[in-house]
C-alpha cells in the first residue's frame, strides 16, 4: 500500500476554490484524486455534483471502476471533456447529429480532396492541421505544407460542407459546440453549473484553449475547479494543447 504524505493529504482536504496539483508519474495522483472525491462525499457534498474529467474514455472507465471498488457506487460523473460536450449539446436541445467514426471522417477528407483537387499520400497531417486550426484558431504549426494557407482553408471548407450534409460532427466540433452553447445560452450554462459544483480535471497540461475555456465557464459560478497535471508531460502540442494552461 502506498505511503500517504502531507502534500497528498492537503490536496485531498482542499476542496473549495481553485486548486492546481502538479503531479509527476508515480506520485499517486489517481489514488489522491479518488480519495479526494470520497473525502468530499464524507464531508456531506452531494456526490452527483462532482465531475471528474479525464483525458480518454478508457481512463474514465478505469477511474470509475477503481472508485467503485474502493468506496462503492456513487453517482459521481466520470467522463471525457468530449462526452461532457455531448451532454451540453443534448441539454441545449441539439440532437440532430451523429459523431463520425474514423471511416466517416476519412470519407469526408477524401470528399474534400475530390472537391478541391488536393490529394495527399495520407490524410494524417491535413486531419491534424484541421483539428489544430479549429481548436486554436491559428494556422501556425501546420504539418501539411504541400498546400498554401488559402488552399488549406478551401480544403477545410469542403470538409466541413461534407460533414454538414450528413449531419456529422468530429470530436473537435463537440468542443466548439459545447463552448458556443455555454457562451450563447446562459440558461444552459447555469443548469450545468448548478449540477456540477465540484470539478476535477486530469492531464490538464494537455488541454487546448477551448477545453480550458469550457472548464472555466463551467466552474465560473462556484469556482471549485481542481486541475491535475505535470508540465513536463505535455505531448499534444501538435493538436493545440497549450502548456501555458497549467503554467
């Protein structure tokens, strides 16, 4: 069993207000986060008001299982920020869409290539560039340099047109719609703020600007936002993650 330490105990018991936890690999961050959630419940906080945001769906499922194994079932929400955005969209009455899988996204990229006459050996770089642009609003750092910025924008427009025609959304669209709804529909934002009064976000060093703004909007009323990460472990700059978020 891992030895408890003073820093972990302080992190567990500091549940109100903004909290930043810097945690290197092997320091027991997952155990600390789960113990923090249980501590909040023990203090009388409604477990359904606690939101645990993870980086991947697999991590969300693993955390939920570990929590249940250690503390029993409780209606704590463990999810990715993308699945949170789906909840936000449904909460705003937006339900005429489907999330495109890899094959559908590839089909959209190929359709855009056909519409613009721009073909690539593979679509990995252009796909990453589109995601980078949608998440940051910047064209800096593009990896597919065989086309100009204007050609890239034309290609992206064709890609978006194809998706619109099939009521399809990619994962970047989920973030964009989630932020838009929170910004333009205060009643929806207030509903989610009331529901999720305590928020914990793992792997915060890999959040991009939209993800950060979503979390800040959600935590804006009660300000109980705990972010956990390690600035030395940021590896997703190529898709818009900004290390400045944790710094």
